[in-house]
C-alpha cells in the first residue's frame, strides 16, 4: 500500500524518538502534511509502512483522520487529557 501523505501518523501516535506525545502534531510536520526533516527522520519513522489503518481512518481533514485513529485504538480520552494538560513532551505527559 502506498502512503497517502495524510499526516495522521505524524499526529495521532506518540513518537518516543521525537519526544512527541499522543495526539499532538509532530513539530517536523509541515503545513503540507509532509515531513520537514524527512532525510534525517528517526528510524521509527523510516520503518513505518502504510497499512490497513490508513484506509480505516480516511477522511477529508487531518483533524478527522486523527480523531478516527485515536478512536480506533481507544485513545481519545488519553489524547484529550494530554492536550488539556498542555503537555509539550512525552516526559511531561507521563508525569501526569
């Protein structure tokens, strides 16, 4: 399956290698939903391969795709908590 460049994988999941919390936009994701550090992105990003989840979360906007991703994995409440607490890093989010 080819990447649709929807950006959801750079927002919805947490990315430890980038200290990016659940549900927050990666600081390296450009306005065009493309990685601005693509050539030097971490290995976890290099290893990611589009799969069936990409099709399951298809939607017109990035916000809708992220919402569907979080709901699919039952992470909506946890992501809402991270956003409400203003967590800017995974370390900060884990301190709760």
